[in-house]
C-alpha cells in the first residue's frame, strides 16, 4: 500500500516535531515547514497527500498559503489555530481548508482528522477515476449507449441495433440537444458525401421503434422540421 505523505506547516518547532513523531509512528511520511512560504516550496518538490497548516505564522500565514496552494492542488488541508472564534474557522473553511483543529489538541484527535480526510479524499479520487473510465458510456435519461461494448439499452433493457443504427444513435447522443441535418448524419456515419438522405429517414424511424415507448410521441429522438434530428436533453 502506498505511504501517505503529510506536510506539517507550523512555526512552533515543538508542535511540528511532536506531530511528526506521532504521525510517523502511524505509518505516515512527514515533511516539515516553518511558514507558508516554506510550505509551498515543499509542495512543489514533494508529492503531498495532506497538509496540516497553522493559521498564524511569520513571512506567510496559513490563510495565504492555502489560497495559493488551492490554485494548483486539491489534496485535503487541516487548519490549526490557537483561536477558537467562529469567524476564524469560517475564514479557513471558506478559502479551501477541509477541516479545522483548535489548539491545544491531542495527537489522537489530530490523527483521527488526518485519517478521516485522507479516507474521504481517496473515495473522491476513486469516484473521479471511475467517472473517467466510464467516459465512453453516454446516458440520456433512461437511454444508454456504451462505446466499449457497442451496446445500447433503454431503462436497463438491451436494445438490438444494426451497426448503422448504432452509429447514428451514438453520433446524436454524444451531442444531446444539437440538431444534425440528414446530410451531416450521412456524411459522419458513412464517411462520404451525401447524394441522397432518404435512407436516414428509414434508419431514424427504425431507431425510434426500438428506443421509444411511443414512437409517434418520441421522448428521445426528435425531428426538427426542415432542419434535422436531435436527441432531446433530459432533465
């Protein structure tokens, strides 16, 4: 399992080193910085997974540092402060911090927050990757088409399409709401200049029969009279 890298940005050396000792004992790789400027330099050099940042520091305070790092990075940030005022917490969270710990704190409390934030971030990253992996699956309402498996379905039920019908439906579904003329559909699907577009009308009618509950009152595949065809966006 990959070791998580935690950056502790704190001008109090005793707190910095105390946090480092405890986090290392729990299996974390820890980096230190004495102020916001130094913290940003560490972030540029190392692969940081979470930052613990004090609010009040010389040279560059924690609020400024978090604003700067959020321009490039989205890993979790836990703010530290001796202040207990609500306004300080709100400011930290508003500028991009994920959590807030008020001094004095126990090592166990900080570790629990670190574990929680990393767990949440890991789940978010997994969902994001899953979304990227499914970028070849197009869903409009109950209509779904999968480029990887070359399959289509309506409300979870498979729909058998011919290769040409599949290509036409895929073209329309990749740009929901956009109207394609019959000529453009022909040229995009057959990869040749359209001489006649009568065949497009036949294919559109066949696709409708397969994907619409009531082909005479289509929900998905619409005709824009005198212009062309489109897949209607679904709310």
